C-alpha cells in the first residue's frame, strides 16, 4: 500500500471515525472503500490477502445470544431451513 496524507473537515473526520467504529474496521479501510466506490468498484478489487484479512476480522464478532450453537448447529440449521 502507498501511504498518503490527506485532510478532512472536522465533520468529515467525525463521520469517518463513527463509520469505522460501527463497522469495526480502521478509518483507513473506510476511506479505501469510499474511494473504490467513487472510482467505480469494478476497477478496484481487493486482493486475495485483503479478502482473507477481512474474513478473519469478522470471526467472533457476532453473537447469537445462545450458548449452545457449536453443539446444536445442525438442529438450528434444520429449523432455519424448514422456515
């Protein structure tokens, strides 16, 4: 990656920090995503390493509210598939 220095207004900076916190990612990741969208996401695709990094960052970040999913995952899946 290339390091760059850019400036934002106070409001932009606050909004970026809020978005990064809400997504659970770095401020830089939010800026990169916004730049990709602005330039046309078809032109800029994340590398395999970036996709792996993002996937691993999601591991363990979500909670089902139940304590037995690992033991009863087949039953939960069957119930969800039947709906």
